[in-house]
């Protein structure tokens, strides 16, 4: 790789790092309202399942993927929200049916197991739950790493011009008999 290639690769990498750092500072577009964080939404869903809550969760007002960048008017967004509201009850019903079917599936599969297998299954599930808890506690205890500022790469040492010229030269053509041809001698 020539020095020019190295420099251009380093410049491209530095530009990409700066672009990523700057994109984190840009607020989200106004086309979509902020959604609740995944961990909070997951905790609420689990709490509702445990409590057996039959109430419908609050609808999140979001436009479909890739619609946010189309410059939708407020009227268009409201129309999309209304369309989504029509389908949300059906989607919730189907998801509930799917959950019920999964529970029946697991119940029937567990009925086939022998007593020692059922005991081993309970232990495996308990072990997995313990691992998840310990991993979550460990992640919570670890401080979040601070984002590193984009730094310029160290300049590379100057390469020998003759060595670079040798990198760029084509192999010598072969003379008759397969031996490499002699290079002409230049006298300065």
C-alpha cells in the first residue's frame, strides 16, 4: 500500500468517526414522537402480564419506517395515526391468540416429558433466569464508557521514495528461456 493510499484511508476513517460523533448530537426529526425506551416498555409489558391487566397499552404514535424522512404534513401524520389505530386492536387480538397458542404448545410438549426430564427442564430454566439476573446486575453496576473524542491518527513516518517506487513498478518482463530481462542502466 502506498503512502498516498494510507493517508486517504486514514482521512476517510477520521471523517467517518467525526460524522458519527456529530450525528449523535442531532435531535431526532419531528416526524415521529419520541418512543418510550425499550427497557421501560418491556418492564411495563411484563408487569401487565403478571397483573393480568386486560387494559390496552397506550398507543405509540409513530409513522411507519421510512415515512419520517418524506416530509409528511401534520394532516398526513394524523391520517396515518388514525389508520394505525384501526388495525391496532386486531393486531393485539392476534398477538394474544399467538401467546395462548405458544402456552398450549409448551404445555403439551412438557406433558410428554418424564419426571426427571421435567425436573431438569425446571432447573435449566431457573439457571437461565439466574444468569440473566446476574448479567443485568453486572451491567447496571458497570459505569457506562464515555464516548471517546475523535482523534487524528498519528502521522506515519516518511517512507523511502525508492522503496515506494519499487512498490509501484511492474515486474520485469521475462526474456527468452524464462530468465528475467535485464534492466537498462541509467547514468546520471
